[in-house]
C-alpha cells in the first residue's frame, strides 16, 4: 500500500483543497489482487487505490466514458500478419496506466484510508489524474496514449481504433492496445527500439519481451506458427464448477440432448451459473469447438 501511495504522489495524482458543501466528494478504497505467471504461480501481490466511481453524477463528474479495446478478430489478424512476415511480437505493460491520463472533469475525492494528511486531515483530494475506479479513466488513458502515438506519426485504424499503424518509406510498425496491455510488431527492429525508448520515457512501461501471454491467452511458438490456448483458465473453470473428479468425454455436449427452461429444477446457485457461462464464453476464443454447447 505504501508503495502504491508513493507512486500516486510521484504522479501528482491530486492536490489537497478545503472541502466545499456543494462538492460531490467521492469515496476511495484499497483493493488487493494477485498477479500470476504464465504457469499459474503467483508473480506478485498488488494493492491499488480506487475511487468509488459509482457515486459519480453524469454532467457533474463525467460526460463521455467510452474507450475502445482491441477486438479478438483484430488480435488474430495482428498475430497472423506478424507470422506471415516472420516479425517478432513485443509485449508491453504499462504500470498505473490510468494515472497517465489527465482529467478534463472536476472531481473531488476523500483522502485514501490510512494515508490522511496529518496537517490537513479534513481536506479533500482534487484529482488531476484519471484514478482507477472513475468512469472516464479508461477513456482518458486511451486518449493520452493514442494522441502521443499520433504525434509520432501513427494513424488510427478505421476498422479498429485500438490498432495504430506507422508507415514511412519501407518501415511498417503496428501497435495494438487493450487498456494497459500492448502488442508491438513491425519490419524494422531499429525503429521498434526507438519507439520503445520513446514510450519508456513518456510512460512507466515494461517490456515483457516476445509475446507469451495476452489477456489470459497463452501464445506458444511452434514449427508451424503460434498456438493460442487457455489451459490454466480451462482448469480453473472445472475447479469452480466442482467437476475435477468428473470423467472426460469425447464431445462438448451429448449427441442426443434437448434443453428446456422447464425440464429441470432451477439451478441452486444462479450467480455461479452465470459466472461459469461467462467464463465458458471467454474460453471459446481458443476453443471454437465448444461454441454450440455453450450457447445451448
């Protein structure tokens, strides 16, 4: 928590100001999560301060909130292009990405729990950066990053605004954005290195090396291309469903099965059911053979 708080201070995320009765002062809280390695082991523990954006009021604290994310078809085509030309795909991760986005709205927030200023304990935070939890944070971050890339000569794709392309002479660079996860490829390693240096100086960005895992999807190079799989994700679904002791079957669904909303008793845990269905739908990204069964 202290490390996260110091990072917020270094970014100039807010300034303390006296409270005003007409202000809509948002709450804040700490959230905790684990980050995993590709093999499923724990990589590190993460604490994050988030604003309680559900208390924001439209027209007062925010206006526009939409932010594009890469379409799955764009990700597949991106990888296919790199494979066709035998280009390496670099993977980047932005630390505290939203904090790089400058807020255009006037937003006030209570001081973080456990880190109140001893001199001004009753002051509130006037936010300068797009803190996590705000409705417009993702939009502000995308605008900041895309505008920076446009200044470097990149152009936003008409088919997917998360894909930006650079063309100059014989040089071709492609960069794909999914919030704070970024893929980069192209035909000029020197230009890629120049771009990486520029991005590192502008943002707190880590180069994770060649593509290994993206959005929970593992990418494994083979002699014939790249294998995309979600093995650990699939095993986690089986564990959540309590089916680790079930016998394997050869087909995703029984050949002679009929479904009906009234043929069986209602599911005892609707929330778990919805969670499992959503997880299975995400699994179809690399397992198209189960699509029919999942949608029944």
